C-alpha cells in the first residue's frame, strides 16, 4: 500500500493579553511571565491611537457597560487602557529575555508605524479593522513579515471584497476565523467556515472567544495552525474581555491538548507500533 503523507504541522498558541492588563504595566509583565510558564508560543497586545481608532460617534458616549468602564466616555475609557510605544518596547524586550514571542494588533496607521518599528514576528489586523483598506495598504506596503487578519464582524458581501483584495497577497496572510462575541455561544462559532478560508490561504487560524477549549481542538482537525485566545490572570477582574478569557490553568490545558491533538493527526505508516507488537504476542488469537 502506498504510504500517505502526514500533514502534521506546528500549532502556535497565542495568549491575547488585549486590555486585560487594565493599563497596569506590572500586571502586563506578570501576564507575560505566566503565559511563558503555560508554554504559550506568543503573547499579543494591542496598540491604538485612540482618537483615530475609536469611531467618532463613540467619542463622547458612555461605555455601553458602565461597570467595566475605565473612563466617563468611551474615548476616555480607551485612552486609560493604552500603553505607550516605549512601554511596548519594554514589553517586547522582556518577552525576549524570558523566551516568549511578542506580537501586537494595530488599530490605525499611527500605531501600525510604531509597532512596525519594533519588528515583531507578525502584526495582527483585528476584525474591527479588516475592512479598513487604507490601514491594510499601509501595513502590507511597510512591513515585510506575515500579517494575521481576523474575519469577524464581516458580512458575506464584505468578505468577498476582502478575499479579492487579499487573493494576490495570500502567501503573506494568516487568515483567522472568529465570531466577535464575548463570550460566543457554541452554536454561533460556525467553525466549518475554516474550510472556506483553507481553500484560499496557505495558513489559517482561529481567534476564539468561546468558553472552555473544546471548540479549539476541533479547529486543529479543520486545519488551523494558529490558535489565539484572550488571556487573563483572573476572569473576575474588571473589563469586558475578562469573561471570555482563559485563566492560566485553561491556557496551560489549551497548550497541552492542542499539541497532543496535532501529534495524533497522522496516518498510520507502520504495520504495528512497538507496543502493539508486544501486545500482539500476548493477546492476538490467530487460530
């Protein structure tokens, strides 16, 4: 029988710090340290010029969930959660010192320019910005590494236009399926959409906002080689992303189980394993 080629690939786990650090630099450092202890491959932050990144109609509006607000208006809220580029530089340096990779999502051209200056392994375009073609043009033209893009909050018609834009850039793209809810109901994850992304892009990923890690395991079977999950030190802390985030124990299990699933997705290209040979001699009845 002709041997079938195994398609096992490295699974990259990204701990998305988002704003769960609450703009406390020491908390961010602790998150990096903890993500490393959990054996995550990357920790990812976010960078905004808040005036540009927050929609104008939301500048003077209160946060829709007051108990999680860090300012009287939504613009103030966002400003009060933002690290400076100097702080990002220090975060990246600390990541390098302890041996975990740093990355960042960018929400506007100013932030993209700043993060590009740090030369991370990749830059992420979040779902909220995936139709901002001016930003996409800027990043593709000024950054020569992989660009990760989430496809949440996007209609089917908008998806067609975005796919058309990315078609000739697909070798530079890691395309993430996601549903932008916090947390998302399992019946609204629509994970089979990964099959559509796989038809166009060489690398696909999953940005999960679901509870637990069961759904993440399914994405590996569907071909995802990047799994990004919101991460927190304590899900009871203030902030709208906390409840859809994994705590350290959950992140550790995600890393452990995803690597195990990836190892298991192989064709059997030997007749018997060494254990089977031993057990065959002991148990197999041939008569």
